[in-house]
C-alpha cells in the first residue's frame, strides 16, 4: 500500500491533460488540492494500525493486505466493512470521500465480466482479474466514467443525430479498440490514476458499438479532462486542518486507443445494460455509508448552533433533530440489510440486495434538501451575511464583531465565530452548492431508484396476500 505522499508524487508524474479555465494545468494545481487531500485521507487511515481491517482488506487474488478501496467483496462482511469504512471516512472529511467510484466499478466489472464469459465464451473476466491485480498491487485511485452526455434524451444511442453523444467504439483492431465520445459529471477524474468506463443505460442490438467497458490510465493520449473544482472559502486566520474540496469533469475521449487487455466489454449489448445497473447498485450501496455521514455532519452543526443560540431544549428543535437521526439511521440500516441479504455471483463477488440498496438511496436523496433547510432554519441568516474573516481580525472592527457575535455567554466569541464560519461554508459556498446537487443526483436521481425498486420488487406476492385476506380465489 502507498502513502499519501507517494500518491501525490504519482499525480505529479502524469502527463498533463487536465483543462481548467481554458488552460492545461498540472495535477498538483492548488485548485485541485482540496480533492487530493480528501483522497489522501484514504491512504492515511489505511496506514494506521488502529484501522487495520476497516480501511484495509486481504486480496482474494494475492492474499496480500490491500487498501479496501481496491478490494472486490468476497463476503457479506466485506460489504458491511465497506459501508462502515465509508461512513467513518466521510465523517473525517466532512462529506464525500470520493474514492468509492473505483471500488464500485471494479466490483460491478467482477460480476458482469464473469457472467458474460459464461454466456458467450469471451475472456473478459481473466483480462479484468489481471488488471485488478495491477490495480491492487499499485494501490491506484480509480474513478468510474459512466454518465454519457446523452444528447436527445428521447432517443437511444444509435438514434442520435451525432453518434458520439454516447461513448462508442469507432474502430476494432487486433490489439485493441478506438473509442470516441464524452462522459459527464465524473468526480475525481483530474486526480485519479485510472479511468474505468462502463455503459450508462440498457442497450439494444443496434446500440452494440456503445456496449463498451474498459480501464485506462487517466493521462492516456486523446483523453481530455475539462474540469470544474470547488473548495470551501480559503481561511487565513481560522484554520481547521486539512483543506477539502472536489472536482468534476467532462471526460472527453478524442479517438482514444484502448489496448485489448484493458477491454472488458466490446459490443455485447445485452451485458452493457447489466453492467450499467450493476455499477449503479454498488454505488447506491456505497451511499448507505456516505449519506448517513453527510447527515451526521449536518446534524452535528444543527445541534451545536441550537446550543450556541440557547434553543437546544426547545421542543421544535428536538423534533427536527429527531427527524435527521431517523433518516441517517434508516438509510444506514437499509444498507446493512442490503449487505446481509447479498447474493454470491458466479465470480464469487457478493452483490448487495437491490431493493434495500435502492430504498436507502431514494430516502437519502429526497431528504437531503430538507436537512439543509433544517440547518438554515436553526442557524438563522448569519451564515449568509457573515462578514469576511479579515474583519474579525481588524484592529478597528474585530473587537466589535467579537462583541456582537456573542450568544451563549458560556461560549467564547471565537468559538461562535468558528461555528458560523463553518455554517457559512456548509450552507452558502460554491462547494456546498455542488455537494447538494451531487447528493440528490449522484448514483442516480430518486426516480431511478424508484424504477429499480419497482423493476425488482415482488408486487405479485403482495397482490396474492390481498386476495388471500379478501377470500378471493383464482
């Protein structure tokens, strides 16, 4: 396993293909360091003996100890540990840990490549396992590029006016394939070392060129990472330790060559949709760890600002906090149920229960904005109108601001300022806006969870139950 410093050095050695504000930037650009710091946390805790077995696992390929973010789940306990690890690490960084896309994509590929081989006699699974061993041995950071730009949403990939609006195979060669297209909303791509590409939807026979999956180094020729990065406002005086942030990309594949050994699906349309759904399932199960952690973060701030405002015992405050507890633990509990009811696939990989994972992700998404509303309600308007940090340290205005920010006399002015500075970042910053939209749509919008639930749920048995209770005989 690597250290955070080794990870950073790896990024510095990659070829520049990250674009921001019309310029090519290096991967250690200060605007990316917030997200890099988040990923670095996964290396720091893996190296801490106190977290052995939580942030680390044993490879089923080599028997070596590896970072759990490179592991393929071999048991129910692996799924439970992944969920527990995700909640813990997200708490440490105050939001998304970002590395989950890699583990979710590798697990999905583990299942679907084996199923495809069994059905069609292909050799994708052995290619995948060889790549996975390399991925694990080098403790690499992977992102999953799934969401195509899609063009006209009423049309299938092959029906688009521009055929490149879904990533597709434009050339097949003996030594590999050439792909073209773009994926959007791809988190951590500018500071990932491997980009793992999977389809975004169900596909027909006419969409065969779009049924493609592969993994390539993120600086492969022809890959262009057009990036938007955000971090909370820079602190000059009130430091809080490691600065966090995130970055998302248009990942453009401009006639990119993918070597044959890194191609894991190539035209098998019936397995393209299966792979899209499998990645979504694993990613939604990851949300049963990260979303409760996000609620923990918001809930903690809500409870603390209520205390600082002197209203923590008010019945309506306790009622609002109880709602947040209920959502966090309901989502986490459904994630546990999804893991406990997991099924072993032909590859040996454990697959979470579809209904419980999607029920959890659905509730996480639809409740998210209500949690921010609760925090804003209890905090009041000051997070939006808080003067800049420098004014609190100006000889002329600083003493007055510290005087007038006071609420609970038992709490120092500095600590009240610190809390409202955090609340301002959580509620009013550019980074907060990105995290709110990502919390709603990441892993699939709520309507997609409903579709997955109704496509899997045994409604017929419930109708039979109603008939039984009504005395209706078929």
